[in-house]
C-alpha cells in the first residue's frame, strides 16, 4: 500500500511538473472571462424579457459547461496517455519494476495520482464558472455539488480509458483514440435525442447502448440535470435535445459506471502484466 501511495505522489508531481494542468487552467480562466462577458450581456439585455432571461441564462450555462466538460475530458486523456507507454519507451518502468514493486501497485498508484490531479482541476473549473455566473447574473444552479460530481466522474472514465490504452498504444495514439471515443459517445447521445424527437426507437436504442459501452454521455446528462432549474423541467423546455435531461442518472446506472471503471482497470492490469518492458 505504501508503494502505491508513493507512486501516486510521484505521478502527481510529474503531472504538475509537465505544466499540463497549468496550461489547461490558463485556457479555463480565459474561457471563464469570456463567459463572464457573455452572461453579463445576456442577463442585462434590453431585448429580452425577464422570463426569457430566466430561461436563457441556465441554458447558456449548460452550453458553457459542455465546453468545460470537453476540456476536462481532454485533460484526462492528455495526462493519462503517456502514463504507461511513455515510461516504457523511456526505460523508466524497467528500473521501477525490477524493485519490490508489483505492476498492480504501479498502475493503481498512477490512477490515484492522476485522479487526484483531475479532481482538483474539475473542482477549480466548476467553482470558477459557477461563481462568475452567480456574481454576473444572480443565477445559482439547483445542485452545484452534483454537477461537480458528475463532471468528475465523466473525467475519471476518460482517465481510465487513457490508462488502459496506454498499456498497449503510444502516447499520441492513446490521446487521439480516447478523445475520439468521447466524441463518439456524445454523438450517440445526439442521435438518441433526434430519435426521441422523431419517435424512432432504433435511434433511441443507439444512445441507450452507447451509454453502457462508454458511460461519459450518461454522466454528462447528470451534469445537465444538476444545472437545470426545476422550472425548465416542469415546462419540459429543451425536451429531446442533447442539452436537456428529464432526470438524474439512476443509482443502478451509477453503480454500472463504478463497475465499468473497476473492470477497465482490471483489463488494464491484465494487459500491463503481460507486456514486456
């Protein structure tokens, strides 16, 4: 256990040393400043009634949070893609694995270290954006903690995907494939929304299946639900769109997400154990 904790701390230091998180924070701050200007213009627009503003601000927040969810997903894939493959190529893992450190401890240590970095980043993203929106427009979502939790869970799924792919692919290939999978899962959600709007069961089924294969889009809809005012839910505004959620993910689905992450880590460990260093 001490070896796992040590590797986790070293992984956190390495992620911070490479200044990737600092770069993503810089991007985040720039986007938050841009959103502050946009929400100020929207909430003080003379061309919109107070009711229209009350509907538009939450929907704009959901759109901005989707952009931030992509940044969190990109961060997760970026920090995890070189975690195994780059250290195998550089020969670092050869020296570490020859010591009394099991490969399971190496893999889990890296996952916990990167997960801690990702959690800190996701918390900063949510806090900055929600505080800015509250100060500028006066709107506070009904469940800010839930929005953070679902956003972090979405990032952890991509982090696990990146770590799994990193046991076999190069860092560049891992990053590309992980982001492509994230985009494909979101696109499946769009297809499902179109199917719901057109009452096409076959298209709705695409979304239903994709949410279990890669649960990022299902968790993203949890973020949407946590940000939606209950008036939007009562009036079904935005029904059958990729940016509307009629309810939160069920506890059985959240349990599946946890099982999915554990299973993906188990597969990553199996592949890692069989790979020659």
